[in-house]
C-alpha cells in the first residue's frame, strides 16, 4: 500500500507545490463496477454495458465511463496526500478534466498527483485554504493517461 504525503498546515501545503505525489496502488476496473456505475447514473451506452456488442466495437471490449474514472479520485487521492489538523475538508469541484484514452474492462488504474496552487480563502475568521491538485490516472501498460483532472479542495484549519 502506498504511503500518502501528510500535510499538517497551510504552510506545509504551500511548500509542497510542485512536489510529485505517488503513484498510488493499482485498482482493477471490472465489469461489475462498470455496470454499477451505469445503474447509478443511468448511462447504459452499449460500449459500457453490452460485452457482446462491444466486442465488435471500436475498443474490442467494454470500456469504463469517463466519469467513472473521474469518480475514483476520492479513492485514489487519499493514497497520495492527506491533510491533518483540519476541522473539515471538502471537495470544492474540478477545473479542467480530460480523458485522453479509454479504460477497457479488466484494466488496472493508479493515480499520481502534483499540488499546483494553494490559496487562502476568507471564511469569516477561520483559517482556510483552497488547494488545486493535478491528478493523473494511468492505465497499466497504457501509453497515455486515462484521466487528467484539476481537483479543487478546501481545508478549514
């Protein structure tokens, strides 16, 4: 299991800008996970959920939804970094998100990250920072990332 980089203050986060984090552990993407994501989102496109039809399609098999890959960031990022001594941390959103290559069923994925920006935010007296992290998800044996996203979080100290 990968050990995350632990940050305990806004100053440590700022000092960590540009530091490579990870990679984390591999996670296999099986058809059950893809099917459950399809059920949760209502996205039942055949390239995701119909193995027989997908076998004759452009990828030769079913592929994971791009948003499934993005939704795994909460599983991947804690393997890379952890912020302690905070009252609360919240997911604030994402900036640029891209899916440069597909995730065929049975693929193994892992993530790495780089802190790109730490900004103080006004919260009415509390110390808080907004952290932007560029997360890159790779597929084992792949030559391009399967997801690159700027994840934005807020931490309240």
